[in-house]
C-alpha cells in the first residue's frame, strides 16, 4: 500500500497526470510531453531555480512558480502556457538578453545556444530593455583548453554546479552578488593559474558561448593549405560515434566511414586512427601492470605502487596532480593514446613515409578539451618536436566539415589510411567508461593464462554502463608458467568516471583501504563519449546512445583483442624492437607527472 | 607556519573545521585584518578542505567581508533612498573633501576607507553611517568634521 500512497495526481493544461510524490512540475510536464522552456536547469545537475524561465501558473498560488524547483502536490492544477506565463517568460528572457553580449553573428555557439533559441522562440524584441552589458569585459584565453567570456554569461551557474557536483574540482565559483555577481575563479585569476583540470564539462553544460574550447582549426586550415606540410590526423573512438550529431544525425549514428571520407576531402594527407595507439596503450599498460604485480607478489617489493591507475584521461591526470600529488606513483607511466600517436607520427611514421618530422603537422580529433592542454605539456616532445601540434574537439571537426562545404549525408564511406590505421574492437571501447579496463582484461588474461577472458563473447558486462563506480574480479587459474606467481590470485579491478567518483577511489588509496589491483578512471561522466569536447547537448540519454554505438562497433570487429592487431605486431618487430616497456618505448611512449598546487 | 596560518589555525580551533565554520572564521579574519587576504583564503581552504575559489566566493558575497585591503577605520555611508533624501550626497562630499579620497578608496596612511552601504535601518535618523561597528546618525557636514577629527586622533 505504501507505493500507492506515494502516487499523487495533478492536472497539467487540463490533462490528468499521476506521478510519484516529490516529482517536480517540470518532470511531470515532460512525462506527458508538455514542453516547458528551461535555462538554468540541466538533467545532470541539482536544481538551481535561478533563471525562472520555466515559470508556470499554479491555481491558488499568488505568484508564478518555477516548475523546475517546485514539487507537485496532490490535485494541483497547473497551466504552462497562459498569457501571463508567456509574458513573464518573455520579460525574463528580454532581461537576460539586455545583459548579454548579443553579437550572435560572431559567436561560436550561434545556432547551438539556449538563450538564442529562447529569445527567438519568444520573439524577444532587442529594444524592450536598454542593453546593460558591462563594457570592457576581457575574454580569458589564458588556458590552452578553455575560453571564458563573461560578456556571454547568463549566470545560470550550470558551470559552477558542474565543477562542484560532477567533478569535485571547484575551480570556478559564484563571486560577488546582485548586479556584480559573476562566475569567477579564485581571486579572479586567469584560468591557467587555478586548479582547473581542463575537462571541459563546464563547456558542455554552458547554455551559451560564455565557456567554449580554445579553437585551433584556423591554424590547421593554414597547415593544410601549405604544400610543404604533411598533415596527419588521428581520430579518437568517441569522435566517430558523436560527430554525426554536429551534422544532423541522431546520437549514436555510425558514421565512421563518412567521417574518414570527409577528413580526406578536407585535405588531411593521411587520416589515421587513435585506436591504433589505444591498442598499443593496452599492450604497454598491460605489460606494466603485470610487471608491477610480479614485483609486488613474487619479489615482495613493497615500493611498487598498487593499485595501478590508467593515465589516458588528461583531465583525470591533472586532477590527481592537483588533488593527490603524493599518490602519482599509482598512475601508469603510459602516455595517452593521443600522445603515443604524436610521438610515433614524427618518428616511426615519418621514417616509413619518408617525410621529415619537421614537415609533419600532427593533429588529433578528440572528444576532449583537456587534450589541448596535454598536447602542450612541455614534457610531450619526445620525438624531438611537439608530438601533437593541435588537439581539436569533435565540435571543431564538425565545424571544419561544414566550413569545407561537404554534404555529410551524401558522402560515401572511406577507410582509414594504413600505417597506424589498423585497430581492434578493444580500442574502440576506450571511448566508453569501462572500456580501457575491458580491453586490458581481454589482453592481460590471455597473456597470463593463454585463454580467452571468461566472459560471454569477451563482453565484460560488469564494467559496462553508467554506474559511477563499477567493480569486477577475475580469478586467475591454470596460469602459464611465466605467470605462475599469479596462480589463484583474484584480480580485482574498479572503474570510475566523473571526478567525483575518482575522489572516492583516491580517498580509499589514501586511507590504505583500496582493495584493487587495477583501476580505470576517466574524468568525464560516461567516459570519453561524454567528454568536454563532444557535441552539445550531452546528457545521460545521449551518453547511452553513444555507448551503444561503441559496443556495436566492437561486436562487429573481427579482431577484438589489442595484442592481435597486426600493425601492433609489426611495430614491435620493426621499430620498438626491445618490446613493450623497452628502452625505445620508454623514451617515446611513457611519461612522468608533475606535482601541482591544490589551493 | 606563517602569521596568517597561525591566525587561521586559532580561528579553526575555536570554530571548528566543518563547512559551517567558514563564516565565523571569515568574520574572525576580517575583525583582525579588516579584509580577507588571498593567503588567508588559501589557508582557510586548506584547513576546511574546501577549494580556495569556494572561500573566495563566500568572502566576496558578504558586504561586511572584504577581499581588498582597507584602512583601520572603514566608513560606510548609507546609500539607500531615505538617507539619500536627507542629503547623503553632502555628507559624502564632505567626507571626500576631508579625507582627500573618493568612495571606494583608502587614505595613503591606511587609516580610513570610504565605502557605501545598503540600508542600516536608521532611516528615521538619516543620513547615517558606520565607522567600523559604530553608528553615527543625523549627520551634517559639521558633525562629520568633528567625528573624523576625533578618529584622526585615535591610534
């Protein structure tokens, strides 16, 4: 009976709705497909109720009610579209516009801006209120990754809630009050001087153009136009399942072939696959993990840091550098696939195709804002040049395809070029939370036991899905002779995504209570498919679609284990001759980390 | 341990290190230093396990906290409508003349800062102002001169 007591009914625009107690008016309206406009509201975040664009009329209430913040009550009669509601919304939007830098024609977010859409929908007259935009607001372009333009800020605080709730970073805050209120860093310092980890989650939660990624595609157009330059691009797995959204496709559309064809049309001399170095990461990282396990278990060397944690996500890497600098030894020394790619592009690849490394411009198409910072880390020059010249987001690639005048729906599929273009299903799943772990287990288990990992069709379901922290354990039995020290060991792994979950994992390590051997951490909720460089909007529904596409791609692959990638075998035969973690691989594919300030 | 760290430590010992201790600690710092310095904010953040941006946000929100160094005596003239009707402008002009600073500024000897404040609740006795925690009402240019002379002679 308890459950019935918790069901209440309300009337929205004359339609009866039964909902659970505690449901907000906005949620109840969505249930019956009544659209209420919102601005400060975001599915990923807590309720703020500060923009009041979502006001509705509730019978008997003195004032209009913000539907995102008000829970339904029994027998409420709600009207969402009365003249009073419409006029209030129009006024609210007009007031927001009066404070806004309305240079929409030159805004990067134009046609993908929530304020612009609302103003247009409500036919707001720009002259209703005088513009009170503060003069002289400077755009903060100090960060490699994130551009902050306060003149376009509507002060909805979605970015602040993102940084606090999803990421536990709190690099940005609400400072001052009333008309002076602004989104600020500590002491209003430039973004590159604060604890910002560059994850870019604030960008994909920003309704306007106030927070955007630093754009570098104009430089790339220059390079493409320069005949002396050989421009290569490597595309991350998450880009191919999301780029369609920039070009009119539904989330999760399979457009890999079209994307490759479009990039070739744009003029990239070679379109290669980050998945190739994802496979390489698995071989290197797997070897590193087995080495650490051997030192700890067989040699009883307590100086070895376990659990080992993945290092593919540059947002996560900067987070641990700031927040847990004393635990950097837990990070794998492997570079991320992007940086491995960069280091090889200007050495191995350059040698193979006979182009001087200084004439190679190496571009990465990434779902990520932090990759821009990573590419510019001073230590990422192991080829003797800057390994990656520019990291572009999925959004930037979408823009480039549009700028090139390519009809994406008409273009026919093309394949990745060769030399660093081959990959396996294990690499594709790097894009989804749990993917690196799954790929690593497929390879490590087989290295240890000589058999397939004991999950149906290699699908390690326990590490898949959107749960914040996932665990799995695999018992190692009948090990090969080289790994007899692992006989009977239960390999315990964990997967976390979103930095708030990373903090839980790290606090366990700090307290010495972490039960795991190996942990995958991705900075962004959902993993890379939910990255800060992905198309906007990104929410759980969109994340699930992208993840679905990733696993479908994996299932379609003939090769689904990284170590079976023929080009990987080739590079160890021809170039990295002393094998994984050997001298050359150490120089090119591994890195070190920097302790940073937390406050 | 720096002087700032020791000051913050004492306040943390007194008020605790939970999030709800933040405001009393900030007020404590303000009482001692007449502003909350960036070093103090970082020290508080460290002690309370908050981000320094978070502490900065709170410090800038409240009118009676400040992140800019102020003089020993902070004068806050009520700018709200009733004091305005009682010729607050004349009061401000007089203060600016005597102190040789504009509203928002601090004298070179760091003795006085001149600021506006919202309603002090002394509308019936306007114009009104605060000097640190003391209220002065029914102000005229003459009383202002006397009050400021008195403060100038204080250490």
